[in-house]
C-alpha cells in the first residue's frame, strides 16, 4: 500500500468512529436486522451516506473558503495547505468508495439467476 491508501483507510476509520460504528479492531456487540424494530432507532445506511457526503462537501467548501481568506491575507499558507490536503483526501476516499460500490453492483449483475 502507498501512503495515500493508508491515509484513506485512516480517514475511513475515523469517519466510522465518528459515526459510532466499530472499527476493524473493535468488537461489535449487537447487529440488528434492517427491518426490525430495533433498527428504527439507529441511523439507516442512507442517512449515514447522506451525512458522510455532506461532511465531504463541507470539507471541500472549507478548503475553498480558507483559500479565499488567504488571497485576502486573512489566513496563513499552512492553513490553506492543510485544508486543501484534507479536502483532497476526502475526495479520494469518496471516489474509492464509489468505485467499490460500482464494482459490487457489477458483480451482482453478473450473478446467474
């Protein structure tokens, strides 16, 4: 693995921890079926996906605003570089997840009925 892949894995892991989902090293105590009454209180996959995408959009928007602040000499160059790298890592993670979803969909389509 290269460094960018490790950064993406770390970003994905921290996103899971922020969502309250156990990481690969943590033990998941109980998983309830999607249609059960217990699952209604927890966040659905769609809600988690929507929140993750809005967080990605917020990160990219923040890097843009810090860049504009730097042009107006209101922000430091280090802050600009940090926010741009963060936005790049988030975008690469989103693209990697999208590619995996498309690959999984293609695998499902290829399954015999």
